C-alpha cells in the first residue's frame, strides 16, 4: 500500500497519486497533448492494464467538498467491449458507471463527468479511481480504448443551469418532424400515380414492372427537387462534441443523427458554423483552412476555422472540450419501402413525378401537370420568405428631412 507523502495535499497534485506500481500515473504527452490528465488503455484482452490509481496525499482533503472525474474517450476499442469508470471511497464496494456504448460513436463525441461527494468521508477513507472494460471478443490485434481522466476540485466544472440547459442539443431544434410539411407514403403516392396514368383498375395490382417504374419516378422526383428547391423545410442546427487534441469529426456522428436519425448534407447551403465553449460563449468559425496554417498544426487552441471534405476538420486542434455547431440542411430520409414517407412536400413530389410519368407514356397533359408543379413550387418558395418578402407600397418610408445649414461662430468656438 503506498505511503502518504508529506507535503503533497490537494487531489489535483499529480504527485499525490500512485498507480499499482507505486509510480506517478502517466499523464504527460499521451497522445501528443500533455494536459495533466491521467490516461488509461483497456480492451477485452487487457481489461485493466493501468490498474486503479490511489490518492496518497493529505487525507484531510478527502473530508470536504467534492471531486470531479472528467473523462474523454479519444480512441474506441475495435473488439466490441464497453468501457467502465469505477471509484472507491470506503470499504471494498466500488461505484461503477458505463462511459459509452461499445463502439457506438467516434471518440470525439464521447466525454462527460462524474461528481463524487467527499464531505461524508472520514480520514480513514480512501479514494481510488480506475477505468476498465467488459464484454467484447478478445483479440491480439484489436485497438484498445484510450481514455483520458481529469481529476479536479473546481466546483465550476459542473455548472448548474436553469431550464433550458444550454448544453443540451435538444433545446436548439424543434421536434424531428412537425405538421408544417404534408407527407405521404410511397404506397399511397404510387396508387395516385397509377390512377392518373389510367391504370385505376390495376392500381392495387399493377402490371409486371409497373410498380418499380412508378417508385423510380417518385424517388427521382424527390431527389431532383431536393437539389433544385433551395427553400426547404430541412434546416436544422447540428452539433458535434469536440474533444481536446482531435481535429477530424465524422459528418454522421452528430447529435441529430442520434436524436432524429438526421445527417447533415454538406452539399447543401450552410448558413452558420461556430464553436460553443463550456461557458456557453459562441464563436463563429471561418470556412477554409489555408495549408500554410499547418505550420502551427501542433499548437492547440480554440478552433477558429473549419473545412468539410470527407470529414469536418477544425483548426487549430482544440485545447479543451467545445461543441461544434453547424446550421445546415439534413439529407433526404429513406423513400423506397411502401411505408416510407416523403421528406419534401408530398404534393410537390407527386406532381413532378406524375408529369415525368405522363411524358414517359406520351400523354398530352404532361406539360400541364409540370406547369402545375412549377406553380406549386413557386407558392411554396414565396411562403418561406415570411416577413422578409418585399411588396411595393407596403413599407412606410419616412418623409425626407430638408437639410438645414448650421453656421458656427468662429469666436464662440475658439477659432
């Protein structure tokens, strides 16, 4: 059992902690950002290589206040295991918390904190912390979890907020789908297409190959309109949790993907991008990272620029936890199965698909249907302007004020 080192008191003092080998826990330059955190590696093959770390400082610090255990998963194990954080404050009963689902998300969006109250402990109590993994399939080639643990006494690390919580992403978007946009299923729109093409008596049992043809008309129409129709009802705020030292983030691993199964379309217009820090201060990001800036690539700081290629890149690399916000559009949801619904206005999709189908079959009213589709789309676009539209004569312009010549007395002004 490690012996208390005299002169080392507070929990945040690295020398006041020892690992199972009675060494100071490794917390420098791993991986490439020595930030005072304690690093653990674990997977199914080696569930607890680092072992618990034990506080050996002044026992009086275990009797007041609380300690915050802030954890960040910077690499996910590839063997399907699940990471756990456990702490011991007295006796032999460990308190355990699951840090994340096995491989559920990328490392940069997995972090959190656990507050351990200490005011009920006695001088005979202990404080031990460990990170290990359970489950999974043992493999000598599997990557381990890399988990950084910050131990702090800062009471401001766990800020209490009134409702709504500014760090809860659900407070920045409306419900996943509301009633503003009429939707319809693939099966119902297919029946309408068949009826309008003259196959009413076979609408529920179309000729061979007809069902696939109509389905293709509908999916193609919605895809075309999604790219052509800019005023969409698909705008949302997307959030990524930014991890210290990590520059790249998958487009799929955002909170909206988890909450609503929405994924941001990087090819649609992006209205705003920025960073939210732990004080709830929002900073805008500049699009584009000139390559000459990579001269300072190893200098972490608050990100100031972003770029979207195969993933989202931030520059400079984050020096602490932030939240990346992008105001953009989510992509089309699945529209293949009979029960799948349209993402765009169902009547607009129907009219455009019907016009293409009628043209395919050489029916003379194809142009009339396409004109209806375009007029309908025009009304939808006009409606999205809301109070930003301009109609001549509807804005009151104040009368012009005749300019008045003002004379200055050179003597009175000291000239």
